[in-house]
């Protein structure tokens, strides 16, 4: 008996399992209860404490508000930030000083503001004052960008301060961890990645590690002179023949290089772990001031071999175990700034280390509330900073029932409704003003300002012929949406043809966004393979979710939907539309039909609305696509429908066109002539005026002649209606 095939859909439940465990075990609810407190009496008590604490002189804090931040924070970084960023960062840092009350701060960051720079400066400031901080985000791309930027700030800052400085930060203070398969770590950031650091430390503490490498160096320093004498005696015969032997300096340099190189590599790896809270400055000072025989530092320096023996014999608080778990635990204990994805923060529950004090959640509006409880319940957490924008994409929820129940809601808007104020960042540096003004009006109540750089004339780019392809344009395309049964999605092949023609005009780096998977696949087949190996030209085709957090010089959006009911599908979600429209810097083109009324109105007001038939190459691409996919009737129906709307007050017209199979073989110019004649026929106002009737008859005969060539079946018949006028049939 033949069994019918079946499909089993597999999914990763790790994140859901961790969310459930975090909610069930209720590890550290003190912070959550204080932050989400809704009891009015308790809230009033906490508010009064807040007022007392943040007076000019807080009796519960050790210093005045804002008294020390300018001393511990590099002024150069603050000077490069605009006023709103500076105020937001300093306000958050000031709130962190009040230990008795848990603080939660919200930073509102619309697109193009420079979020990565703001977050990295905030984390760097917390790192400088030795606050144990944990930073997380919903995506690995976001955390990698932030960690790389903080690393650059640390390296740059260390050029101007010494190790003895209390504000000194080492690379070992930063630790990035997560899935090795998901995190994309380059050569610049690999030294802060946990797996890479464990590997290097394994080499340092292994049998051939740093203690073993000290032995040949000590032997060289102690016996170098005697070894040279032996060398000199053995090479005396060669001196008679060649007339010259190596000097002691030449001999020492030749022996020193291969001995010192392995030791140097291991010490460089160990360097990231030397300056951390586990080893106090007194221990390091005692290490170099006192050797085994209690000799002072100047005397020890005169004998490098004895100094190395002292270092080797001195017991530092370094891990003796060589397994990866012990080394990873050592890295967690050594670091002051931990960075990972929100889901990976669950691993910190099992790590024995000094409690964290500050939590920074980047892209907080993309996290579900239940996901946020994972990092919010970390032991010892006192303060939290949430950074995000509720107008960006929310967390993806597959279940319609869960979505309707609000499962995808984030903590960011909830805290806003509870009365927590937001620190707004209001100057955008990404988009051309023609792009930002439309989005500013639609989503942000005109609260965002354009930076001086984007308003400068040099920021305006014309990659494609003007005016249809300016900084912002809405290109109306008469296409047909189709359902893809295999993907349960939609696609629009006419829009794909337009995108292919646009992509072939010039070598550029562009991003193409579509909300439907089938459309993404269709575009990738047309463009991706065609240009994947072309120098100077790159095409990125992704869904809206795939472009979240990304940025391109040119963005082309294919909305797909084109129907008489006006349904626009996924793009009806304002957050999804906002993400798609704000990924661009210089040129944003929307390829769609005119059912997107809100966007169309804004584009028309700003003179950015264009019909695709206004460009000959695009018109030809559309016509070719309609011929290939059997959609020519859409083209003629669009012409008639647009005219009937204008003349509906006079009469109702109807055109019936029948085409044979060989009509698709007509040339482009012949079809364009037919379209022109159809416009002439349908634009006549149906009245009893003889002149106009003659025009109709003349146009009718020409159109019939054009259509009847090699095709007597394709005809258009004009007949009189009851009012005495004529209408096509």
C-alpha cells in the first residue's frame, strides 16, 4: 500500500524555552516590581524618594549629580555629539549614581539618528567608571556593531592615558559572546570574542604556555656569555678561513629573536587579562618590587633573568585549570562590559561572577516583553537603559492568535504608558530632506530635524536620469499581483521587469526591498545572479525584516500589491512601511501601483509622483513583461478605466477587446500606436456633435485597421447608445 507523503515543519524552540524558564523561576523580581509598579501608593513613595535623591545634594549618594562625569569621560567624545545626544547620555549617567532606587531610562532613537555611536559612547562611559554593565540586543548584527565601536573607543582612549590611570580600560574589560555560527566576527573584533579568547588563553596556560616559554628566555639571559665563548672556540677554524666571526651583539640578536617571539605572542594574549579587578594594583606593584630574595626594583632590573624567575614563581590569580569552561568563567569574571544577544543572556544565570549593576538594551522596541524578562532578572541588577523606537518593526509573531493577544508588544511602549519619560534624539544624519520630510510627517509628527550635512547641496545625488529618479520618487506601475502557491506569498512580475531595467542603467550599490518572499526570490533570479560577479555593482535583495538596521545609498521598494479592492497586505503595517522607507541615504524609489493612497498623496504634493510610461525604456520593459506573462489586457483596461473615471458624468463606456495568439508577436511600436488610438477613442466626450463623431469614426477605423492586420478577430466596434452618442463595444 502506497503511503501519501507528508511534511513536518521543524522550528527552533530555544528562545521560547528560555523565555518560559525565565518567567517560571522568578529569579530577581525586585527590579521588575520597582520598574513596573502600578500601585499608586507605592509609586508615590518611590517618586518622593526620587525627588529627595536628585536634589542638588543627594543625601543617599556619595557625590553631587553630574559632578564627576566630565572628569571621567573624555571630553572629546562629548564635543562631537549634538545637544540632544549629549543631554540624553549625561541624564542616563546621572541617574545611575542613585543606588537606593532602581532606575530605568528610555532613549528614543528614530532611524538615521546615529544610534550605534550614542550607545557605544554610553557603554564606554560606564566602562570608564568601572560599572559592571551588560548590553544586549535582539540581533547579532546590532551587538557586533556596538561592541566593535566600543573597542575602537577603548583603543583610542588608551593612547592618551597610562595603565596607572584609574580610568584606564583594557581590551580584556570587553567580552562579546554568543553562538559561533550566528556571530560574524572579523579580525578587528575577534580579540573580544569569548571563543577566540578562550582559545588564546588555552595556549597561554597549557603545557607549552607562558611559564614554559620563560625557561628558554631565562636560560638565554643567564648563559648567553658562556654560550658565546663556546661558539667562539668552535668557530675559530672558520675565522682562519673567512677572517671574521660574529660579534657578541650579532650572536645575541640572532639567538634572541626565535626565543622571544613565542613568548611575546603568549604575553600579548595574556595582556588582555592582566588589568582587571581580579588583580589589584597593589599585587602588580608587589610582584615587580619584591623577588624571592627581597631585592628592590632597581637591583632586579639590573638582572633580567632574576626578574623573570620572580614573575614565573609569583602566584597570580590566574586559572590553573585548562578546560574551556574554567577559562570562560575566568573571562566572565575579568570583564566589566558583557555584550551578547538577548537570548544568549540566559547563559549568564549559570555563570558565577560579580553581579552586574547596569543593563543596556539596544533596539528594545523589537523585543517582546517576555523576552525582556530574561536579562531583567539577572542577579544584582540595579539600573536599566532601554534604547529604541516604537515605530520600527516589532518582534515577529507567527501565530495570529498570539499576535491579536499582544504577544509581540515590547516593554518600551509599556513603560511610556506608565509615565516614564523618553530622552528624544531629534537630528537625523542619513536621509535627504526630500525623503525625511515625508516620513517625518507620516510617523514622527515633524519632531525630527535634518542635520546640516544632509541639507547641503552636495548631499543630493542623481544616480539615474532626472526627474523620475530624484532623491524620492513614487513610480506608478500597472502590474498584476499573483499568488505563489508554493510560498503562500505574492509576486508582481511587471515590477520585477522594471527593477531589472533600473538595475541595468548604471553600476551602483543598491538595495531592493519587498515585503513578500516570492517577490524577493523572483527579483534575485533576475538581478542577483546577473550581477553577483560584476565589479562596482552590488545588488542586495531582502525582505523588510532583512533590512532592519541596514542602510544603503539607493533603495528601491517593490510593494507587489495591485488590485481593485485596494488591499496592500504587509505594508499596511505602519512600522513595516517605516522601516522600508528609512533604509536609504540618497535615493529612494517606490515601485508600486496607486492603491497606496497616503504615500501617493504625499508624493504628488512634493511633485515626486511619476507614471512609469513617462520613461520609454520603462514603458518598453513593462510591455515586454506583459506580453511574456499574458497581461496585455491589464494595460488596455487601465487606459479605459482611467478615462471612464474622468467621463463618468457623461456616459458609461465599455470596451471589449479580443486578441488572437499571434498578437503577442506585434512589435513594441505597433502596440504603442494601438494604445494611442485607444486613448483617442475613449477620450471623446460622447455627445451628438458631428465633428466629434467623425473623430471617433476615423479613430475607430484606424484602430480596427491596426488590429485587423493578420488578425481579423481582434476588433473594436463602436455603436450608438440611447442618448445618441457613440460608445465602443
